[in-house]
């Protein structure tokens, strides 16, 4: 998503942007690097077991505190 500018543009600046967009040649699509499927699978495998093994190592009080912090983070309003 494009970032909005706070500075208002001059009429001439707006006109220049319109002309540039109308006369510009389309940009070729950017080349994206292909991800290694084996690396993706290894990362997913580790991610799936990470939370469970972490939870088994924590005490009940630590799990409760972690859950409270997670809930607080989900419900905290972020400034727009």
C-alpha cells in the first residue's frame, strides 16, 4: 500500500505526475527469487513443533503469564 504524504501537492506537481504516468512505459515485472521447497518444509516442521516444546518446558505460572501478554498484545489498539 502506498504511503500517504502529509504535504499537499501544488497543482503543477499534480499535473506533472499525471503526465508522467500517462506517458511512461510500463515497468517490466520484478524478478522474484524462487524459494527452496526443502528449506520451506524444514522451517515449517520446526515451527510446528516449537510452540508445543516451549510450552512443555514452562511452568504453569509462566504459561499463564505468556498467555496474558499474548492476549494483551492482541487487544491493544495500535495507532493508525
